[in-house]
């Protein structure tokens, strides 16, 4: 029981440490041709920055062609 409690406290401490620190993050977006662009997401926690970066993904269709771009944190 003592080991479970210690392990739980350690995991919660580590998780809080990873998610509560606000800093600048690099979001990299790559299109289907392999071209990459980077954007800085300022003063955000990891979870918020990841959500904002993923929100930059897009897909659209022009005529018969589909254009897409996928984004993720570096």
C-alpha cells in the first residue's frame, strides 16, 4: 500500500510539472509535398500548445485535388 501511494504521488508530481510550465513552443506544419513551415506558440502550457498546434491542421478540396497540412510540436 505504501508503494502504491508513493508511486501515485510521484506520477502526479511529474504530470503537474510537465503540464503547468508555460513557455514558447515551436509548431511545425508539413504539407503533402513535404514543405515545412514553423510557427511559435508563446507562453502556453504543453497541453494548450499541442491543442493550438493541432488546430492549425487543415484539409480542403479544390476541384479534384485535396490539399492538406499536418501540424505538431517540435
